[in-house]
C-alpha cells in the first residue's frame, strides 16, 4: 500500500512541477509566470517530499521532509512577491489587459 501512495504522490508532484515549468515557458508576462512557478512548483515539490517521507518512513527523514515543505511554503510566496515588486518598479512590460492598474498610480508618486 505504501508503494501505491508513494507512486501517486510522485506522479502528482511530477505533474505539478511539469505544469510549473510549462507555465514559466508559455505564460505572457513575469507576474503571471511567477504565480505559476511558485504555486505549482511548491505544490509539486511538497508532494514529492511527502513521497520521500512515505518511502523511507523513519523519523529523521519525515522531520527533514516536513521542515523542507514548511520552508518552501514560507519562502516561495515572499520571494515571488519581492521579484514581482522589483519587476513592476523597474518597468518591465506587463501583459496588456483592460484592467486598470491602481498599483502604478500608488507606487509612482
């Protein structure tokens, strides 16, 4: 049973990592690419680390896997926010939509 759970976790994690890579490759601007890479990449990595914890099933490995997952969940959104903010402030061309950009007015005083 552990092998089936582990295989499912690895396949799901691999799928989400693939989607993250595909999103970085195909999406139109830096902010949307970051969203895809951080959300799907973090989920994919977390699922693969959960599979590692299930496979080895000892306390040291489970502790390291959980600590790494928590580290990813804490640092990935902060890093994406900072990169997005730097890209926005440096004037990187964004995808043209009909949505009004309030952030540009507020940040460029």
